[in-house]
C-alpha cells in the first residue's frame, strides 16, 4: 500500500524515494558481510526459549529473506498485515524486516497485551497472520495467539519461535539452519512518476486515545526520518555499537534503536527485561558506544556512577515527556546525554543536554537535526493549539489516518488537521518562546511504554463479580505512573482479571505480594 498523499511524496523524495528498512540491511550486508549485526540478551533463556544468538550481517540478511520467503509461501499477498508479539531478541528485528521484505505490513504488538486488548484493537484492522515468541516470561504466547486468532476472523496463520508449537502453529526456528530458502519477491517499482518504495506503508503501531486503541500507520520514509533525527542529534558515528532496552513494539523503539542501527551500519545489542547487573555486564562485554534506556533510569544510573565509569553516550527515552523538566542534571561531560521525548505514537523530539547538564530548552517552530546552526534537516515542527496543547508535524509524523477512510467512520483514528498537524493532547504553556509541558493527555495513564484509558481500566475492574475492587493510579518516578488495587479478596479480583484477558499491569495491581513492574 502506497501512502500516495501529495504531502507524503516530498518526504519520500528527500530520502531518495527508494530507501527501505530491509534495503538498508541489504546494503550493510553487502558492505561488511562478516561484521556483527545483532546480539541477543545474555540472559535470553530466563525470559524466552532458545540460547542467545549472535549474527553477522550476511547471516541476518539471509534470515530476513528466509522469513520473507516463508511468509510468501504461506500465501500472504502484498500489503497483508502481520501482527508481531516477539520478545526483545534477534528474532524481533529479523521478523519485522522479513515482513517488510515480503511486501507485507508489520504490526508490532505490545508484549503485555493479552486477549482483551489485542482483540479490541485488532477487530478494527484486517490482520492476516500472527508471529510470536512461544514463551515470554511465564506467558504462553502460542496459546494467546491461538485465542486471538479464534476471535479475529481474518487471521489465517499463527507462526512462532521456540518451544514446542501446538498443532496449527507454523514454526520459523528451522529457517536459521535451512540449507535452502524460498526466494523473497522483488518489490521494485520503476514506473515513471511512481513515488518509490520509501512511500510504501511499512509499519502500523498502536496508540491510545480517549476512545480506545488507535492504529498509526507509517511509511519507510517516515520511519527513517524519525531515526535520522535521533542519529543526527546524537552525533552517532559510523558502525556504532548500540545497546537498547526498548522492545520492538512502538514507533519510538524503531526510530531510536532500529533505524539508527540500520542507517549507521553498526551492531545492535538487545536487552530484556531490565536487569542492572546484566545491563552493565553487556556494556563491558560489547563494548558499547551508545546505550538506550528510559530517561529517568539513565539519569539515576549516571548519578550513581554506573554509567559514567563506562563513558558511553546515553539516549534517554521519556515516555512521559511532561516529567522530563524534573530530571536530574546529567553529570557529564565525558559522556553525551540525549533526551528523547516521546509523544505517544505521533512523534518524538531528540535534544542533547545543555552544557550544564539540564534538559535543553525547546522553542516552538521548526526543529532541525542536529539542533545547531549547521543543522539543515527539519525533523519536526511544534505548534501550540488553541486549546494549549502540543501539535506536531514533519517528515516523521503520519500524514494519513488508518485504515483508509477512517475519517468517515466511527472507528478511533489519528486526527490530522488540514495543515498536517496532529494534536498530541499534551498540555503546554509558553515561557517566552520556549515550550513547557505541563500535563499528559486527560484520561490517559502512561506506565512505562504502555498507555491506558483510565475509564476502561475501571470498567474492567467493575466486571469482577465481588464488586469490591478499587483501582488507583499513582505517580512513579521511573514509569510515569503505576496501578495500585485495593480489594477485600485480592486473589479473586486478580484471578478474574486474568481470565478476562486483562493486561498484566492491571492484574498485578491486585497482587498483594508484589508491585507490578512496568
């Protein structure tokens, strides 16, 4: 599907009109086939099946083609949507790129989504296949995918990695060692006037608005524009070693980790779930040039001296950008700190810390990458709406609602004004020309990388027969917010929510023995 809106073509043309994510991998593999491309978390076996993998570029590119060929052999046609719910391992990156190489559309799903959230979201789009990790933590994602497939009619195939797949699930594990692979299709379009493959719809991620889950569709060009903004502001050199704690389920994770890795042609080291000891060991073992982790955690680790000893550059991702103004100063100056403010799935803003270590002041108007007098690429434009909220537009911001025609239906969708601005819902005020964020979108709670409609959380709790469950949303220094449940019978509320297919963050709020982790 070509996002053939007149406003899309200039963005695609600026990036050559032909650059695709899977094409960037192919170019890197041709340039240095034996260089290390992807490295698994060292503790992989603690949260999913399989020993840790380490792949060279030639191996990674071959696996991407093998995945693409397998998907085509299944009978999936161009522009079919493939849902992905894969642990933060090399398979998550390879599968996303394989879906794109097959001419399909990748739809990463948050790892903590369970049946209720997945069915509510996917009922609005025609997902044709699911690819999952068999196990993530203690959750059986083969079983979860089969449940989702039984309720979502268009799902024809469930595929996955690890463990013993049940009948009806197509395993992809054999592709790593296959002697021969099915050929991937050629997707080049050389027709005169064609917008080029960069304008092709590549990825659909999920945001949350007051009306529920919202699909947000982006082309290759828009994804690459977001990643370039981060790479340029970070002064990222060629062939870097990046250590990322972000799971591949959002625009931010793709733009901050995957695209800079592909554009610069280095090594991407993955980490999940966050474990300080494992994380610091990975920094020493790689060794890493840049680490990517939640902003509040980055500044705390630096304050404790854990990051400063390694002298790596840091990209801190702020899922609750309104909290960044209260961030601890960066102790520098040996390591560089870049803050990335994430406005849901709409866009992101990368800004290097000021010389004194405080977050940079951001003015309304055009934001260039890098943000210095020599920066000649407009990465983003920021405006204040009449209702005093932040609106974004630019080469990384989606220009069309999804699915096509959603504007004329009652389905929740991304609302884009005639000038191309998208209202993020984050309240702001002007301090001279500087933007100051003051509050998150009303009715939405952010927990780590997850956003929820507060009303829907309370509705789920109200379905518990005892009627004795009460939910509170509390501030959290690391995750933005956390959920706390009060109940006369915690076990009954927790068990009922689990059976309803609720998110583990909500289920865990009623566990009297532990606090839910974001």
